[in-house]
């Protein structure tokens, strides 16, 4: 498996993966695609950085990460999405490891990942825990009544410190 930067020709495959991910709402899928388009159509933008996982010429997933404004070395992992057909095969783990290396290369120290408390996000929460992310905060009824925001984070050790 190869992790590489996103290219314009990846858009339709990324859209397909995003829209086949069942626990994302229509609105979430539209926002995800909007960020892909922002990154592809504005190469000078610095807010969203994308990389894709590819094997045998087929894109299997992607992540989107960005520096959190007004912080010293804090990055938001906005999206990490894996083709539902390949879930459980280690694609997400490879993507998150690459994201961590990216943050370290930028002298980052902390990655935050926000997710929902809904039952259909249990596998997402398990994924973060499996990759040594800790639950840092819960904001009750954030998205709507009964749907809380859970913020996971991982402090990274930079080389040479």
C-alpha cells in the first residue's frame, strides 16, 4: 500500500468512497466533498492537506488534516475515510500513521479528532482508541440533543526532543 498526495483524478473515487460510507449523513458527505474540492481547486490554500491510500492503482481511502489556527503545533484530523469494502484491512491505520508523521514533520505536537457519540460511530471511536488516541473531552448534546461531540487526541513525540 502506498500513501500519496491527492490528485485531481482522485476526486470521483474519493466521492464514491465518501458517499458509500453509511454512517455519514448527506450533509456530512457534502461537506467532505466540499473540502476535497477546495483542496483540489485552490492549490495555494494551506488549510486542508489531503493524502490518499492506494494499492494496485486503486484508491482505498484518504485523510484530511490541517493546522489549528492560533495554536503552536496542534492539528485537526478533519476526515479519515476508508472504502467500506476494505474496512478492517489496516488502511485506516496506515493513513493515521502517515498523518502522525506529517504532523511530526511540521513540528506538530498534538492531533485532535472530533467524532459523534451516536451508536453508528462506535467503530470510529474504537479505531481512535486502538491507535492510542485518548478521549480528551465530551460536549453533551453538541450536534443535537442526544448526539454529543467526543474529542480524541494524541500527543506526539517529535524527533530530537
